[in-house]
C-alpha cells in the first residue's frame, strides 16, 4: 500500500508476498523472499540499503510523502550533484529523494 501511494500507481501484479509496478521505462518488483530462500536473504536487514528516487520537483515529492503520512524527518541536503532528502518506508528502509542540479 505504501509504494502504491508513493509511486501514485497501482501494482500491475499484486499478491501477499509480491508487488510489481510498471513505471515509464522501468519495472519495479518488491517481494518477500520464500522460506526456502531464507538463507540467501538472512544477512539483509533494514540497514545500509537505500532506494534512490530521482524526482523533478523535490518540494513536491516531500509534500506528497507528507500527504500519505510519511514526512521526511530531516532537512534538504545540498550536494555537489543536486538536492536530496531522506525518508523512510513503513519498514524503516531508507528512501533518498534526489533532485539533480539543473543542467
């Protein structure tokens, strides 16, 4: 449900353990591993992995996240490659919203 709201698109395939979203030029799949694959994913925790989403309008993306109940907790960071802010999904996975510098 969170990613449907975040991406503003319903999944093209949705089961209790798998969701697939078709975006412009990209297919994004999010899944819970099967029990027989547990060893493969055992080391994975909600830790250093981040999902970076490039946006055209960072302020608009922040407003959207806030409107669905997940306002970014920090401030916008100005970097050499643009602006970004961190947000978190319901499971604590870090999302990086990134707006590149104007060319």
